[in-house]
C-alpha cells in the first residue's frame, strides 16, 4: 500500500475515536499555547494543515478573518465542518493556494505523515513575508530514548513516515526559508491503554506496544517517567511547539 493510502486507511479507522484517543488531543492548555504563539490580532487568514477533526482550527475560528482547513482525509474532516470557514482536501506537499496568501500556518501532529522537505517548502510558500508557522509534534527527548520511542510510535501508527527529535523540525523549517523564533517543550502524561485504543489497532498490536514499553531501555523509562498501574502504562510524552517566521 502506498504511503498516502496507508494514511487514509489508518485515519478512516481512527476518525470516530480520534478526539478521545490521547490526553493531548483535547488539551486546552496546549491549544492555548499554539494560539498564543500564533500572535493573531484578528484580521489574519489562518491555514490549519492536517486539520483532522478541527480541534486546532476551532481555537482560531471567529477570532481571525478566515480559517482554512487542509487535509487528505474526508473521514476526519467531516467532524471539522463547524471549525473552519473553508476546507481544502489536498496534501500538504501540494497546497492549492497562491503564494504568500496566508498570515499564519498551524499544524499539530501532521508532518509525521508527509514528505517533510516538500511540505515545509509549501508551508513557507503560502505564508506572507513575516507570516508565522506554529507546529506542534510528538518528539523523542533525544538520542537516549529515540530508538525505543520511534519503535513504539511505529507500532502505534504504521502510516507514520517521519520520527522527530528536538532540532529536526526546526532544521526543516530553516531549510524552507523560515526563521525559528520560539520552541516550547510540552510534556503530556498519557495512558497507553487510551493511546492505543484508537480504532486502528487490534488486541495483538496493542499488546505488542505494551511489550515494547516493558522491554525499553532504562534511559527511555527514566525520561518518559514510565509507571504501570492496574495493567495500564503511563508515559510522559514530549510535544514540541515551534514558532517560525517566513523571512
């Protein structure tokens, strides 16, 4: 199955449960942080790349001039209708918008499914000079936990093609012609039972993820503050929220 078809199939299975599939998905403080870093004044056009069910877009709807949602999954975006002013079904690598037409681009947990250099270049292209990009993505803490973190992330979501450490997304944005102006670390305490009960994984896949946690290195377990409770596993996952401006 081609990468795009894998993503579509994965999120078709996840769409109904997506909004309750992780603590960070509906975390108001995280959404507020993204909104604050976007520094909107009210007259902007905002593009929410990989808008999904529209939870990020909803933070901006009614507080800016226009919110445009962008995604390839109609199964996900059916839930976002009230959160955007306009929806575009298209990939982030080929955004059907003119050059320099939006003031702010936001993207939460979407760039792990794309050709990163192409998508970063497209996000930069549609931004006006001085426009802001605010990206929020799950990352390993560093080299110490990367192997185990990436193994677990791949088991949880086989459609994923990119795995990030601090510095990876920042470098991609800089190469695309943007200047990184802020990086915020956002730890999120997550239940692995909840994180894997997303509709696209069966019992065997979920058990394989728990087995990977139990076999993980001491460094991984320390950095992620792994605890087991009543058969569940608790993991402090790291999200990076990055702000960049188009030069």
